[in-house]
C-alpha cells in the first residue's frame, strides 16, 4: 500500500514538473515545433519515464535533468533570435518550392520532397493545380505555405454559379519523376498511348510531372537537364 502511494506521488510530481517545463518552452503543437524543440520534448519524455519505471531512481534527478534541458532550449532560442547563423544551424531555412507556377526541382531535391508529397501538401491547402500557385514555401516545420495567383484565389459564395462543372475537376498526377502512375491513369480512364502521343516528342522518362483531369486537360513539367 505504501509503495502504491509513493508511486502515485512520484507520478504526480513528475507530471507537474514536465508540464511546467513544456509550458516554459512555449505554446506549440508537435507539428509546429522546430527540430531542436522536438528533440528536447522527446528527451524530456524519456527522462520523465525513468523515475516512474525505476522507483530506486530519485525523482529530483529527473526534475533537474528536465529543467536543464529546458534551460538549454531557452538559451538556444535566445541565441537563434539574435543570430541568423545559429537559427540556420539549429532549424534550417524555409525553401521556395514553386514560384509563379514553376516547380524548383533543385529545391525539391535539396529538401528531399517528392512530387507526390508536394501535391498532397498543396491539396491540404485547397490547391489542386500547380500552375495556379504564385508561391509555395516549404517551412522548416514541414508545412507548406501557399499563395495563389490573384486570378485563382478562392471565390466568394456569390461567384460559385459562375464556375462551370468542367472547371471543378480534380487534376491527378499521371507521371511523377519519369514514372507512370497506373492508378491515376485508370482513375481517369486514360490511355497510355494517348498520353505518350500528347507529350511527344518527349518520353515518359523525360517528364518530371504530368497532371491531367477528367476533361483531358494536361499540365506537363519536363525534367531539368543536369548541368
């Protein structure tokens, strides 16, 4: 019985101090954390588990370690605010992935972002056509910030009847980095021979990205030549 009470007290104490430590780091969701913040959060969770799993370990040791990590994180955050170099080393830089409807393939390779990943991120922002994007920036936390061209920004409710059903189709990626996506081809009831004819004289292996909607409208981006 006494051991149970001790365990409850130890758990409550660790919980309070872990919550306080996370609170001192600032109000961020996991998806909004910078790499160093996420690393500290994971370390805190591991350290907090030690005195809970091993009753022979003093709770004070865990609390000291937790607040040492919090102090280091706050110190690094202050340095990052003062020094762009420190911020770059600890968090990296955002990257412009799309500019004026054109994908920067070198930037995508640098951040190891695939075409499919990019399309999924765009869809998450309510954007379904790459050519409609003025700027798309991959932030250091992995989210994508998108600015659409003025002509393609969301319409008001009163403008919805002006949109024809043909314009409301969803373009799908048919070719991604030189590879044909058969699932998308079947979903659009497209013919591979027709696709090859329309991209001629280019070959499938020459295409970085090809999207097509149910109306047959295509958008083709060829691979950049290696310099």
